[in-house]
C-alpha cells in the first residue's frame, strides 16, 4: 500500500469514531504532513492537542511528554477508504492552524475483523520514489 500526496485518509480511534480527515500534502520517510479537517469525534480529544501545542510553544518538555503519552494512548490510526485498510500511527500532532503530522507503521490492520495482517509495508510516496531511483 502506498500513501500519496493529495490522498485523503480518515483519522479514527480504535472503535472507529472519526476524529477527522487528513489530506496528505507530502511525506518524508514514514512521516506524513497534511491538512486536518475535524470530524465528529474531534471535540472529545481537541483539548489534548491544544494543550500539547501550548506546551510546545513554552517549551515545557515534561508536559509535552505527558501529553504525547496521553495522545498515544488514544490509539489513533489512519483508515484508507480506497482499500478499506487501517494503518497504525504514532506521534500524531494536530495544530491549531489545521496542520497535522503523524508517523505510520508498517503494520496494516484488516478492515474485516480488526486483526493484524501480514501485508506489504506501507510506503509513502517519498519512499517509493527513492526506491525507484536506487534501482536505476
């Protein structure tokens, strides 16, 4: 599976509540950069992301670590509607200006039963082009 610029993915919690949508702008390795559009469940977690941003702004590193752990505990993942797959994520950061970043894992979760499957690693557009360039 490959994530590409301009692709729209859904950010969901483990139950499937939509936190929002992400339009991917670019990728750097496993890091995704995009624009975030809040979904119906965002209001329940928005305070964590706002507090995280405020802590980053004042460089309160211990608070940043605590909030990062709280955000990670949400178990957020990406859902790709085009192939009905879930992609495990970490380091999700949603900013007040609408920017979002997250890292994707190489583990894909089946949409059928939520179980982990052995699938080809998730590749970002950036990784795919560098592999092509190395083989030429």
